[in-house]
C-alpha cells in the first residue's frame, strides 16, 4: 500500500489526505504496510501512533506530502 500511495500523482495523494475519514484509513493502511515491509521500530511506533492520532498525523503528512511526495517515515 505504501508503494501504491507513493506512485500516485501528487494531486491524488493530497485529495486522499484532505478527506478526514479517508485520511485516517489511508494512513493506517500505508503505515502498517510500510512496517511489514521494513520491520523498523520507527515505522512500528508511527503505525501505532496513527491508530490513535491518525487525523493529526494525517494533517502533518499532508504538509509533508506537499513538500516531499511521500509520507513521513513511509518512503519506499
């Protein structure tokens, strides 16, 4: 899922991160797929944080995505 998200056009990434509930679902899917691929403690902590603070992390990721075209700690 992280690879799929990173391959999308920037406008689609931004749209997915702008819609609140969609934002949270995309965050969860991308974060957990990134963790299962990398097995990093940092991606695990981020994935767990997204479960509880997904909307806040999503807005931060929206800004990060505008600047760097990938989510924080989820670059593949």
